[in-house]
C-alpha cells in the first residue's frame, strides 16, 4: 500500500509538472506569435514610411513615425515577458528527458530572428532615404536666394516725415 501511495504522489507530481511545462510552453508560444505579428506590422509600416518619404508627404510620415514608436514599445514589452519565459522554458522543458521539447519554439525563434533582420534592413533603408531627402531639401533651400535691397521700400516714400518734433 505504501508503494501505491508513493506512486500516486509521484504521478500527481508528474502531472503537475507536465501541466506547468505545458503552461510555460503555451505562454511562450503566444508571446512569440504576438511579437512576430508586431514585427510584421512594423515591417509593413516601414514600407509605408518608405513610400511617404519618396512622395515627400511629411504629415503622413509624422503619423507613421508616431505609430512606429508605439509598435516598437509593444515589441520591447513582449520581449520583457519573453525573456523570463524562455528562461523557464530552458529550465523546465529542455533538460527534461520525460518531455520532448516543443518543436515550434525554435521555428518561432528563427522566424522572429528573420523578421528582426528584415526590420533592421528596412529601417536602415528608410534612414538613408530620409538623409537623401533632407539633402535635396537643403539644396533647394540654398538655391532660393532672397534679393538684397539696399534701400528699404518703406524709406523711399516721398513726402513722409523723417523727424518728429518732441518739444512742441
């Protein structure tokens, strides 16, 4: 009877441990998927920004940059949650021989890595386009010359008094 009790306790612990591992995997997968979706949104927004830069639509570009900062904030928030979950994942699931590691977690990591690389390239491209656009605008501004006037148009008015008698 003692062995059955120990076996039941051991099975309960194993089931609790399996449930815990399953919950960690589920949460990690959910956060990876959410972060991947935000990276895809960010990549799409960067493409829209590229079009706005090329068209010279500064008001649209300004709104897109504001949306970009929100998306980047969300990506960092997901990463703050993912890091501890990955630590738990590596502690609970990977070393255990009782449970096979989840197959889609490495695939999700790889997918995120590729998206990060695409975002970085798109961001660098947009930065370069902005620099080029700014140089074009500066060149246009330098070409605009304000005509120099030696005489003020207001000083050439005939018959206008030039002095005021304060003594009277």
